[in-house]
């Protein structure tokens, strides 16, 4: 199910959060409720960028790396499309791969992560494939940041 209104709102919130215009609390409180799977996957991934006990902006020492900013720009691009989110359910899907300690290895988290990441072309997440991403780029008429060539 694609919910364009919720996607637009989420994209705007991500842009404001990325630019340091709103705090983590403002971001989290305003994510729309939606049955669109992309909204949940992206909001769940963005949760990794902030402390949910202390209100702050992601600027200064809390700012994202250039690589992660580029990834978030790709998420925003995805939210501007009517492309169905096709990845299987997974926790924090946009911030993979994670480092795995002893406990996650014991519970098979690394293998589950590998299976998730092989469900599509992870380098273009939340798009499922490079072809899907390229189609969006062709419609837009230009290459955008956030996706390796």
C-alpha cells in the first residue's frame, strides 16, 4: 500500500531533521501513522540517528556522516515516488550492516541480516533494485546523490 500523503510528510520531516531545523522529539512525534511499509521502515531506521531520552538536533557532534546523509537523501527520493516498498520486514533496515557482538551471533542475527540484505540490491535501499532506482532517475531527468554508480 502506498500512502503518498504520509510519504510526503515523512520526506519533509526527514529533510528538516537532516538540516537541523527540528529536534529528534519533533521528528518522532510527527511521523504519520500509515500502513505504507516504507514509512515504518524509514522511521525505524532514522531512530538509530538520535538519543530518544534527550531532545537534540543532529548537528555538530551528533551530525550524520556525509555517507549517511547521502543515504537519507535516497530515502527521501524514495518517499517522493509511488514505488512499492518490497523489502521483507526487518529492524533498522536502512542502517545495515551492523557490527555483531557475541549475543547477536548466538541468536543468528548476522545470518538474518545477510538474508535480508540479499533480498534486493541493498546499495539502493529502500529501492529494491538498481533498475527501480534508475527508472526514478530517468523520470527525474538527472542523477541524484545517495546512490553509488
